[in-house]
């Protein structure tokens, strides 16, 4: 094991039974991967390079600020289920701080997730091929935590935390940076070296380590940008009783001939109940579609024409605005009735 040469490296582990293994999240933060069984893990206050027999004389320990019975250079973290986590510090006989480490617990059973709601834990999307993408999640109501570590990887990337809530991952062909968004329920990442005109040969693997009350969980997902790209809403430029015209979303990549979109148009008539007629249109410019004479409302959405990515949200518009009170409730019903 590495020797403790400076205090900045934190209390150093000497060996392990349970946990199964351990890793350093950042200086002075140690993650123990546990099975839930009874075990213990040793921490060393002073580095083992000191050969004097009395190097631990007078040293006492605190956990979460409370003095414990343990004395000397080594303290054993007692593990049982998820117990054992906390802030550990060692002090000289006169009370001076010698070293400290925050011990976090990561459960070895990857199927028992607790921090996030089990709804496709990470949802990732991109509005174009610029190299920027977003991933979001939903906290469990009783376990709202924080982002402890982000790894956004293509093969052979090395990740470091450059500041609180911001990480950078580097390689010879990729420069990935990630930051936690306001609200702590999503992250934004950008691959500054990504070329939107080249075919992706390496997928992105995103790993988000979330912590709550000394518990750490890893949520991971891998994808190509082409699999998660979802255009912004279509911009409807003109509509009348016979024709609807629209333009590409302003955030979509250009030239449109190289990044074409497929559009879906849904027309609604109101005769006691909402009925829907849909058609698909491919266009680069002068995007338009003829409408049926009985059409009362129309919605348009888009997707990448060259991949199996998701459709954008619908852009709805009504053609006739009579009987305003009734139409308000019917407008809401138009979108809820779209299950395409």
C-alpha cells in the first residue's frame, strides 16, 4: 500500500477483509465497497515509513467529532451492513489534528439502488451533434444528495475534478468537460474535440457517482450521440386553412442537407371526439404540407432522418379560435391524445 507522505493524502488503508475493495474519490475521501457482512478496515494515521516503535504513542481518534476508544497509529473501521461510514480524524496527545479522512460506503450489490428513483436512472439527450449533451435523474424523495464524481469517457480518457462540481476528461482525441446544473438533478457535458461531420467510432460512457449521508452509488450509461440526439421543437412559420409551413429548429446543426430531419405532421378534426391523421415529410428547405379542409388543429415534430433517435416534442397550433372556452380544454386534449 502507498505510504502516507503528506497529510493531504488522508488516512491510508492498510489492508482489507470486508470491504471487497476500496478506492479514493479525491484526497481525504475514501470509498469502501462493502458486502453488508461484518468486517473491518484499518486506517493509518502516520505513514509507515516511520520506523520508531512509539510512532503511535499518544495518538487518539475521533469519529464525526466524537472521541472513540481506539488509541495508537491504527484505527479499525467497524463494518456491518452500511455502518462504518463517517469522518475519521487522528490527533496528537495535546489534541492537534494529525490527519483525517471521510469514509464513504458503496454497496457491492449493484441491484439495490437507493438514491435515485428506478425510472431509467440516467436520461441523456443532445439537441444536435456539436458534442454537448445533458443527463438528468430523479432523486428518491427521502435521499436527495449531491454529485460526488462524474466520468464522461471515451476509451483511454483520464478524468479529474478541476473545481467544485466540474470535471474534465482528456485523451488524444477527446476533451470532455462536465458540470452540475443548477438544481443538482442534471449535468451538462461537452466534448470539445468532437467532430460533427465524422462518424463516431467510440461510444461515450457516462458514470455519475451520487452520494447521500456517506452512501455512494454509481449510475452508468453508454451511448453514441446519434442514439440520443433529439431536436428542439419545430418552429411553425405560417399556417392557414390549406397549408402549414415550418423551419428547422434554430439549434439544429447545419447545413441541413448534411443533417436532414424527418418531420411528422398530425392533423386533427373535431367531430364529437378528436381524430388524428398523420403524415411524414422529408425536406431541407421550404418545408410545407397541405392540410385537409376539415383540419381544426395541427402538430409538427421532427427527428434525425439518418438515425433511430427520438422524436422532438410536438409543436401545436390551432387553425380556428371560435368558442374560446371550449377550445382551451380541447387544445389540452390534443397533445394528450398524441400517442404516436
